[in-house]
């Protein structure tokens, strides 16, 4: 058996790698736990609770925001609809854009624009927008019955 040159090996690895898919951002609603888990990048993270709704996931390596856990999602939406009866989250093809939920929380709370929680919500909104992640199977959230 003939040994591969470094150039041949690199070419073979590049060929194999081109068929691999880049990990996609995910958002999953768990109706039993009434929570939404969002992960922009599948990498090791640590979590920090920022308020009664959201726990933020930070990359262990870069410390950047890479996801979140939203607890009590439908309860939050029910409370929001009671306070703002005309409010609706935009639903396209039965999917919910995750940044809309973050925006709803940001707009419905009284936060100082320089507050750490507000800044963190803006980072979550940006990450959700950049990934284009949509929440499937949760079209009932933030919609009047």
C-alpha cells in the first residue's frame, strides 16, 4: 500500500468535508415543560438566568451569546395578551420567528436601555435574526384563542 502525500491527504479531507453539512441553529418547543430551547451553535456552553423568562447560554470558549432557554413561554404570551390584547407574534407558515418572542419581552418590560438585561436581550435578538431560526409547532404562542 502506497503512502499518501500531504497534498493528497489534504485534498481527500477537503473532499470529504465538503459533503458535511454545517450545523444548523435550532429552536425547539417542549409543550410538557412549556419551554423553548434555542441553540445557535452546537458547542459547550454555560448558562445564566437573566430574568423570570430567559436563561442565556454563553459559549465557554468565546463568552458570546449562543442560545437560550425560555421557561413559561405560553404563560408569558398569555400575560402579554392580557396586558396588550391587540398584540400578536407574526406567524409565517405556522412557524414563529424566535427574535419576535425576545422583542415582545423587551418591549413589555420596563428596562433601562443600558441595563445588562436589555443588552443581553438585544444580543439574543441579533443572534436569532442572524441564524434565521424559526420555532416549529408553536404557532399557538402569542395568538388570541
